[in-house]
């Protein structure tokens, strides 16, 4: 991990990949037309050094005190460190950084090396009323790592856990591994795969996000049908919090009262800092089979996905794009397309992983189900292409931002019986909200979605929307679009997030979704563990 | 449901099945020899009418007040009703009833007909400081429904939920059904199967236990590998508690903070009374294939189970008996056996359910794995026999109790890497504890076990032990054996219960297993929901 190689105000590496290659000019020209621009604006980011940060409010005597308790080099107040820990990767975060807004950054950043150092930091913070923000990859797209100023606290310290990145143990027989929470995706998989195992958790942020972050926000990898969402593969943790250390039980199953440890996944740092995490691993599959189909409509694709989820085939992934997304990605590959042609057809990428005889039998069952739904096989090439490029798409966001566009994603989940209605309602809402909130009227607002994760009882929907950015009030523009979409999700009783988390962006809808009693329970639980509210204050509750 | 047909002090129906048939005399003679008796004692139960109950402490004016608020016939103080609601089906419960001990029964029994009536009862109870015990099938084998006297309460009312037994809705597309919590297993499956679906939850108590009971104690059916433990198929609930009604969210998946509703499974009535429960259902499988194998040792059988759990075959059940249990059941079928012959070989029953091509491929994978472990196929006959008799075994307990014997079961779960050590330690402990605590020395204490439920990371062990009952102090004898076994489970960091629950029997080991912080959280949660502690007081915390 070399933070110097990473962008301070955008996604990923400074030397990022070239996704568009020779289709670059054609693609941007196509997008320009769709967005209704005669010429795409040039709206680059400010320089990092031009940004104004808040004056640190933790007295230097207290900083020194902490420095002396830890090994050398663990505590920093460097300008660049404060900036890269001031925000995550949400649309608002990126806007704020690129536009050079004055930032509320943490006063100090601490890089603990082990559990004992985390305990030391927490004691110091607790004693001195200093707020603590646990920080993994900083890839939250919902404001999960942003400092929230609170008059009760003397200051804010961000705890970057990426120096705690050891794979501690593999229990080979039990298919359980234990690692420190700050380990990043690629390193974790490399160490596991060297021993023949995989966690199989490949979220879009895989290259930069951490084990602890995945659990904190209940993340989901692309292959979550096989490997589970974070709360499914999470087996236990050690959590450091003001009342002390909490090492959870870690049974394959139990009937010993309620499973209290289920409070940890999704707690977004407000209940403690995870130091070690136990998680379920798998042998590498004998066979992987990824292929692509075209469906005549989103509705038939959904129905086929629903049916396939009830079979016994070793599914790893279903990814069904709506006609708009299919159209957009086709245009991306082709370097544009005819904007006057109505979108048609829906692309499904589907993956099976497992024992060869089961994958073989699974293909037979799958083909039977899909034939009923008029699906046409496109073969393995397109799926392979997606697989190779699957972590590259977020890079496109920064380019769009450079060209006066805005782009964001949002996701939700609901039952199969409500999925199509929800999809249509959100699509219509975002479309309308973009039209109502753009100074530069788009010729055609780009609102697209895919079914991203499937379950026996329902699925998640992942929306992407691209729009001409308001140059007068870009944050307000986004907030109005986001509010329309989120209100629609709440109205349809779907969840405000399937795998991004709550952070600050989704907080206005959180209490309503949980219901008064459950929300009050969470408040009590938080108060019991953290009466001074020093752990990631302002998040969730 | 006709309670008159059921035993008041034993398992199941008065007109129970004849499990032993023409092997009856031979079997009891064999068991007599093993237990070291010259003649098996004759120790029948007392008559129900001879039992002394506590004088009800709820004033009749308050009873009348409740009666007037509900429809006629909902409230009863009949002697027989109080007795059958005084205890569940644990060893201690059965002993107390059979021996005619004075009983602490609920003052009144209420049979609410709907959610509104549950709310009425709870309001009345809350206002008057009356403790409430939710009662489903009353099949708890750990003291889960027993009234615990508490000076702070005016009295105790048991809420029998079996009149709330409607299947409310099936969301066919989403494979989610909703039913009232008091519905019993056979009725629920009949109604679901009529529509082509199954919940697939077949615990040993299936014929008499209820949907609400399964969730309350985190039960597991025989086919839990396919259909999940209660907490896995549980999708949501409406819970009535003193602060009001709590209708949980019910998403296929979410990242909206911690999943607070996970506190409900396993809460054993201390957080509220579930009125409606949503649960995941499945289409009836195309094919079921149940068969039997013999393994040369428990260790090789465990290793084969572990390996098969990591394949992708559509498993529904693995049930691996140790050599003692294999020996015992063989003797039961044969009408005895040679007690001087050392037990050998271990029987595995294994079941696949699902789409025909997947079951076919699964059989191929399974045979490959088992061949490596020197397993010998016994074919489908033995599995079929087990399947047909699977709910009959508990009846044998009452016969054993009539013959001066004691018999109990206990269960736990741990990881694969620790399973064999745990098995050996518990086996040895119970064996020793029986030898140390019997007046009539057994020739050979019967301690047997099977691996009952398997997971990717571990499995559960289910022990049965038969011993010459102490006629002087039968409860003390059991408590000493139970304590030895439970201490061993705690020492090995396994769970005190995999699917029976905590109730009163496991309470001494509960807090230690949860850890101080998690236990304190549960106490706070309970206090927040039920500050007067009227909901099943004395259970869990």
C-alpha cells in the first residue's frame, strides 16, 4: 500500500487504467450529445495545496502525550494526511475536494500497529473526550468516514487501520481464517490463495477497501450468492471499545439466546474498533463458468433470475442490466451509438463456481430455465471481458467530473414480488429529478440499473445516473436528486442500502426504515458501549 | 389439536406408536442387563389428580377484568390447564410431574385468538405487574416455559398461542410466507404443501411444536443444511411488547446499520410475544435421495462429513452416529445384542434434495468423497426406515422412566478442528458422571452421540445417555451429570446449546458463553423493552 500512488480527490490510482482506449473520442462525443452539450465543459479539480483545513483543536500537549505512548511515527498531523482522511469517495466528498471547499479534517491521524495500540488510543481518546473515526480503505461512498463536528468533543482523531494487515491464522479444517481488520482485499486474497483458499469477497472497491470496512458496512462482493455478504461470512471479531475488549463467540451455529454479535456487521464504527476478524473461507473452486445472455426485457430477465435462484445449481453471480445500462455499456465498447435508437434488450452476466460435476449439471438446469424466458446465449466472451474490467468502471467517474458531468450510484433491495415496481418507480423518479434539477437540459438523462445481487426471496437493484452538473450549486443539485430517489425507496418499503451502508448520506432515512423500537434499541446499545459518544459520532444514530 | 389426546407428564400422544413391536421383551431384557439390574424396577407416574398446585395469587377481580376484555372462553384457571402449562418436556419437568411434586403452575392460562387480544393481555399484565409466559407447543426440553416465582409480580399468566394458528399469506414469487406464531408443524406443512411449498423445518418435536417456539429457541430441523436453522429462515416478525408493537423490516438483504431484528430469534419470550412471523419457503424438491453408509470410525465419518460440506451438492441432511449409538439402534431393531461385544462402526444417514440433475451429479461427487474414507454403502432401506420412525424415539423415554431408568439428551456445536476432542471429552465426562452418581451400578453406562447438523465450519453433536435412575434423589443425580457435561462444553469453548435453547437448565452457563459485554448488552436491551421484567422472567438474564 503506497498512499502516494493514489488519487487524493478521486477513485483509485493516479496512474489509472485506460478503459476507453481508441474509443475515447467517440464515446465522449456520444455522451456530449446525450447530455445536450454543444461542447463538454472543462471542469478540473483544484490543486490539493489550495485547500483550507480547520485548525486542529487537540492541544499539542495531548498529541505529544499520545505520541509518547505509541511507537514512533504512529501519529501524524501532516496536511496531506489530514486531507486524505477528511473524506471518503462519495459524490459529495469528491465534489468538495475537487472544488477546493474548506474542509473539516481530523485533527490528527493515527496508524496503530496492533490491538494494544488501538486500546491505548481509545483510552487516551476516552479520557480526553476526543472523537475517534475508524478508517479502513476510505472508500465509503456514503460519507462513512467523514468527521462530524460536535461541540462536546475536544477534537477528532482518525484511526487508520491499514498498518494492521496481518493474516493471523487459517483453521484449515474449519475453513475459518482470522486477520487484522486493516488488511486490504488484494493482499488478503493473495495470502489466502497461496494456501488454496479464498474469501471470495470482491466488491467494486476490492482493490482499496479493507476487511474491517467490509464488515462495518455489511458489504457485498460480486459473487455474494456463493460467498455471502459480509454479515454471512463474518464469523466473529475482537472489538475494542470504551468498556473494554469484546471477543465474540464464534460457533458454526448456536441456540444460546439471541446472536448478539450480529450487532457488529453494519455498526459503522459506532460500537467499537474491530481489531481481529474471523471469517469463513472456501477452497478455490474446481471450475468457474461465466457466461452472458440477452433477455427480451428486464421483466423476463428478473423472472429468470428469480427462478434460477430456487434451483440447486452452484451459482456465484447474477448481474442483469436493464436495457438502458445494456445500451450504455454497448455504446462504451463501440465508442457510442445512435442516441435516437430506443434502448432494447437486457444483458445478463451469470457465473457458476464449484465442483465440476455440479457446474456441468448446473449449466443444464440453467439452460432449461432460460430457454423458457426467450434468452439468447452470447457465450463466454462478454462475461470474460466484464470480469477483466470489473474494477475499472469507477475510474470513469473522475473523467466525467472533469467534463462538467455528475455521476452517482445508489442501491437498494426488495422482494421479487415488488422488484419491478420498485425499479420502475426509482427509474422514473431519478429521470424526473435530473430533468428538474439541471441548468443544462440533457437530451436524454442517463439513468440505468442492474440487478446486482440475488437471493431466494428477492434481489438488489443498483442504479447509475449521469447528468449535466450544476456549476452553481452542485451539492444542492445532487441532494435534490438523492432525496427524490431515497424517498421513493422508503415509500416502497425497500432498504435504503443493500451494501453501501448508511454513513451520512443515508442517515435521514435510517430511523424510519428501522422503526421506532429498533432505532431506540440501537441508541441504547450505543449508549451502553460508548456513553461519551466518541466512536464515529454522528453516524447511524 | 386436541390436548386431551396428549400425555400430561410425558412425550406426545397417550395412544402413542409401538416402536419396538415384537422385539419389545428382548430389548428391555438387553437394556436390563446393560444397566446392571436383576429385574427392572416398576416406577410408574402418579395420577394427575394427586398433584398439589400453588394457590393462584392473581385476585379474581383482575381475572374477571381480563375475561371481560377478551372473548368468552379465552381465560381459564382449570386444574388440568394449569398443570399442562406448568412444565415443558425436560427431564426435570417429566420427573417432577411423574413423581407428583407440588407444582408452581401459572395462576391463569390465556388463549388469545389474535394480535389484538395479545395486546390486551399484555396491557393488563403490564398495568398489574403480572408475569407473562409465552407458550407454544410446550415442548421445551430445557425448562423454557416454566414459571419462575418472583416476589415483585402479583402472579403469572401463561399465554398459550395455539389458537393463533392461521397461515396468513404466501408471497409465491418471493418464497416468503407469513403465519401466526402458534401454528403447529403438521398444520403449517400441510397448508404450505397444498400450494406446492415447504418450510422444511422438521425438528424432533415437529408434531407438537410451533412456529413461534422454533424461532424463540433458534430450533433446527433434521434437514437444516438445506432449509436453514430458525434464525436462517426467519425473515421478520411482529412482536408485541410493553412499549408497543414492533414490526421488523424484512428485506432479502440490507446494509442499513446492524440487523437489529436478529435479536428476536433466540430471545425465548423475554423481548415480547411474536404474533406473526415471516419465513422463507421453498418449492417441494424434484427429488429426494436418502441413503445410509457405514464408516470404520467416528473420526473418518466426521472427516467425510466435513469434506462433503464443502462440495456443491444439494445436501439436506447428514446424521452420523458414533459407534455406541450405531450399536444401540442396531440392538433396538434386532431386539438386543451381545453386551460383551465392543461397539464398532458408525452409521451415517445422508439426504440429498433438489433438482434431479443436481441430485444425480451430487451422488457422483458424494460417492467419490466417501470412497476415500472407506465408507460402505448400506443402500436406501435403512435411511427409509429412519425417516419413517424419526418422530417416534422420544416415546421411548417414558417407557424407560417407567422401568427405573433415566434418560436425557444434550447438544452442542463447535468447529470441525475441535469436534473430535470435544466429542471424546463429553463422552468421557458423562460416562464418568453416570458411574459416580448411580446407586445401581450399570454394567455398561449407555452414552451415545451423533453429529446432527453440519456446516461449512463445524457441526453439532447430539448426546443421549441412559442410566439407572436414582430413586432417592433423581433430580440431584441428573443435575450432577448435567453439570459435568456442561462444564466440559464451556471448558472447550463450545456452545451450551445448538438448538434446544437456554431456558432454565442452561442458564448457569449462558453469561459465561456470551461474555460480559454481550451479556450486559442483552440486559440493557431487555430493560429497555421490558422495564418491569414481566416477559418470561428468569429466562436468559
